[in-house]
C-alpha cells in the first residue's frame, strides 16, 4: 500500500510551483497597471479607449487588458498595452486584439496594430473587423 504522504507531498509541491507562476504573471501586469490605465483613459474623438473596446465587445464579448515591454532592447519608457476581445461571430470564436504603444515620458498613446485571430490587419480590414465586432 502506498503511503498517503508519498502522494500528498508531490501534489503540494506541484501546486506550490504552479501558484508561483501565476503570481509572477500578476506581478508583471501590476508593473504596467499605470500604463494600462493611461491607455484605457485616453480620449480619441470624444470616446475613451475603454468605451471603444467595450462597444466592440458588446454584451457577449470578453475583454482582457494586458501590459508588457514594447521591446527589450529599447528604453523602458515605451510599453505595449493590448486589449483582447474574445467574441463569437458567425458561430466561431474570434479574437480581436488592439495593440497600443504607450510612451511613459510623453504620455502619447498610439494604436499600433489590429490583429484578428492572430493575423495583422491593414487599416481598412482592421476597421472592417472592428465594425463587424461592433455590429454583432
């Protein structure tokens, strides 16, 4: 018969290691919390980025905001803030990602990329994808 202790200790060790991974991720995102807030609150054409993303998500979409370094080789003054919208369109699960570049020094916010299901969109196709998200 196997001792319960021999089973319990490895399980507890694995859980401890996994919880460390999740803590590291949240600590990293906490580092960019002010950047995320700045991008979310940026007003363009009378509408905040938060309002735009929420409108695109609609009632049934899920929105996730994340921040990270723009480029490890560049200054820590540039950060990337991504708004990911997960939504079902035409019976398929779709992901629309708006990637913003935020400059901590100048406080400039620029929409850098629009990705639909992982594919970079041109300005026109990105606008069409956002319109489709909003209309659904």
